[in-house]
């Protein structure tokens, strides 16, 4: 879910404008962990990016959130960059944040974004469709969704490959390769009610 601009460039990873193809940052893949609980959803997104150019570039990336009657603007946000492993400052927008990311020549980097968002109706949505703005599918995309055992998923917009149980959580694993999403990742759930006899 990155968006790139070329003014330096911004992503949702999603580009608004393009100068020369050789100058484009490549969005190669993502690993997303979503933790549902206590009227809150936490997201840890790890994004793999590559600068194919033989010179350094700096890109402004736009990272969007779904903000509507179901989901409030995140109450906690942080971003960091590896291999340098340092935190990134960001500029908030009404539906996302802007990040300035430096790339060395032919460098692969890992961008990690964390946010926590209040859920108002037992629904969560993670933006995927902006991948199309990078003009190439993701080489890999892994999604891990943790939901309390006392809740039940009623709708999941992507098919999962595996379910595991860990502690008080039920964990859904979704794996894709050569992935160009046609819809966002949507999760609906309800609390299980104790049955009395």
C-alpha cells in the first residue's frame, strides 16, 4: 500500500508522476501483519523497495489510510528505514502521511510503517489497489491477520492459505506472488456469544 510521487515521488505506495523509467523506484513486495482487538486494529507493514538507478535519489512517498465512518484516523503512527535502521519523520494528511525516503545507487531498502486505528463497527480495510500505480505486480505479498479466539471472521476479501492458533489468537495466513490486487483487503468480524442451555 505505497504510493510514489516524482516530485520527489510519493507512494502508497503509488506514483503520481513519472520522469524516466530508469529513475523509477521499484516496489517489490510487502509483508503485512494486522492485529485485531479491543475496538482497535494495529498494522505493521514491511515494504521492500529498490532503486535501479546508478545514482542516489530521494522520493516522497504517500502512505494512505482508509478513514471513514468505520475507521478513525490512526492515533499512533511510526515509520523506520533499514538497512540504516533509523526512524523517519512524516507529514500528516487528512487520509495518510507523506514520507521522504533517500535511496543510494542500486540500493534495496526496507520501509516499516506501524499504525493503530480505532475500529467503530468491527470492520477493517487495508488499501491494496494502489499497487496498480506502480505499473507492475508485487513479486510477493504476505498478509498475516490475528484476531482474538472469542471473535469470528464473517468476511475476508482474500482467500487464506492457512489458519493457526497461538495463545488467545486465531491467525490467518494469506500469501500471494506476482500479485496485482483488484480490491482492498477487507476484514469483518463479530464477537462470539456464549450459548446458554
